C-alpha cells in the first residue's frame, strides 16, 4: 500500500478510506477505556494527525504502551471523522508497526521547554520540534519562491564558484583553502610559496558570487545565483554566521533604479507567497515567537518603499532628537539602530537608502558624478534593518582600476573582471540578500543561528 503524507490526509475528504501513514510520535495519551490516542507528525505540515489505537490490537501491550515522544511508527488504518476538537479527521488504526522506540530519559526533545540555546547543541534533533519544523518549511518555501520569482522574469540560474582566488568585498575576511602540509609548509623569500599548493595560488572560500555572476550577465543579460558563502569574521552576534546562503541577481543594461525596483518586487513576492502558502506555520510564529509578525509582513507587502539618499537619511537622523549609540556623521556607515529608526519610527515602512559615500563602499560600485558618492543601495525593513545591499557596478575601466588601487589591492588577480570593461562594457546592476536574514525577518526568530539547519560560527563546527 502506498504511503500518504499527513498534510494530504488532514485535507482529505475520503472518509472510510484505508490509509497508510508514517511518522514520529509527538504524544501518546491512554484512556481508561482501553485505547490510546497518538499524535503523529511526519514533517509534511505543522499539525499532527490523531491516531486512535484500540487496546485489542495484537501488539498493544508489547509496543503501543511503550511508545514515547520521538518513536517512529507506521500506521495502517481507516480515515474517519474526528470525535474530538482540533481536527476534522483521524485514523482508526488496524495495524501499527514500530520502527524505533525512543528512551524518554535520554530524548531531550520530548521534555517541555527546551531552550533554543540547548537545541543548538543538538541541532541534529531540533527539527523535530514545532518551532524548527516550522522554520524549515518556511525556509523551503522561500527558497522555492526565490527560484520562481527569477525564473518567471527570465533570469538564468548560474552556479558560481565556491572556491575563488578573488576577494569580492576587499575586506580580507576569508577562509583559506589549501592542501599544503602544515608541518612542512614551502617557504619562498617573502612568505608561503602558494605555487606549490593545489591551485598554484592562494585560494579561498567565496564571500560572494557577484564578480563571477557579472561575467554571465554580460553575455546572457539577467542572471542570478543562490548558494553558500563564507566570512571569517570573528563575530558572535545574533545576526552573523560564518557560513550562510546568498541570493544574488545581476542585470545587464540596468541602473540603480532598476536594481531598487527588482529588490522591492522580490521582497513583496516572497512575503505574499509565505502568507498564502504557509498559513499554519505563520500562525504558530504569531502565537509563540512574534505576535506582530503577520501584521508586519502584510504592512511591508502593501507599502510603497520609501527611497531617499544617504545624505537625506543622515540629515533626518541628525534632526530627529533621538539619542543613538553610534554617531550619525556624514561618512559613517548606517548602523542597525539608525536603519530601524528610519523604518520603524520615521517612515513606518521599508526604506531604500541610495548613494552612499564611496569611501565606505566596495571597489566595484559605480562612482557618481559628484566624486563623493557611489551608486549603491541598501533595502531596510522593520525589526531587521538592512536586508539587501546592492549597487550599479562600475563599468569604466579607469575608474575601476583606481578604486581597486585605493583599496590597496592588486590589479592582476582581477584581470578577468577588468576584461568585462574592455570588451563591450555595459551598465549593469545587482544586489545580494542574505537568505538567513530573510528567514529571520519572515518568521520573527531572534537569532540567525536558529534559521539555518546547522549553524557555523566561531568555535562552532559540530555536525
């Protein structure tokens, strides 16, 4: 008999139909009348399916009464109308097969009120909780919606390199990739001789797929990548990971306004999809994580994003009368407290800040005619602050070379990137969105370590 998933069974109207379901026991409640109620979940949806097991079942004493939260079973039975509240249907069991019992003394998940901190230590099991099951389903829906959004608009999906010899951000916070023997590292006159390494040069885990993506944008037009990125930043905040996923579109023949339009449409598309297709999970987040999350998302979806320059934003912050921990001088980068003030107090809606001082932005961002600012943008949303960072890319080779040198970087490793400015250079623009920060925003989860299956942070690389 073919297995049915609980999400389909709960929505089925085929009363008296025989079904086969498989999953993990959430709870077992025994009745004095000689039967038991089992709440079964298989991960396909938030809600459990109630299984009614009669005490006359052959293995009732041997197996059923020994089932504890976490046990895995298969149930063959009849779908009937539920006699209790909370669900419209339930399954009257004819046969229960136990795949694996679960010791209640050792199984932490089966105990009440396990902290998120403790669950991070057992990340291999935490997906069995309501919270992490819901986070995972929403994350999955956001990933699918991302591909749907770009594919519907004619973007091509490009797999950019994970191993690279280029530092996209120029910050130097990269994980080195090497096969050199640590006990016998070859040395040249200056330092390590990387010509003896696997790739013949110093190589790293990528911090962004953007530079490689620009190559394909300058041949195919509109492209995007969605993959893992890495930052060797020794940060232990609730907003940072050492390994995370980035969504990066790139458009040829596009400017900063086109970039901002795409970013706004993309965020609204994702929110609409989650609200429409993850109703049960979002209801859980509203009740137990952030009571205002759905209200916030609906407001963002229905709002026209405010657009203003960095200079205008600084002026607003300075005139606000608000006391900030970080100074709001022109030339300083905006901090989360500034971003949240703009979105939550000043405008009460998402804000797209453009034209930042070029000295605080990456070398690849196009310089504006004023000589002081770059055609950069950050999309700010309530409760999170920056969720997207993007720019129009510098398409003038001389200006690009000057910026690379200004950052103290060598031109040689970027020879191929510079070639794009020699052979049919075009205006082009794109942005990057940290996927985990997006999942945080949509679910209301406080800590970014709780929205990725296996978080990688300083001094933490379990599993």
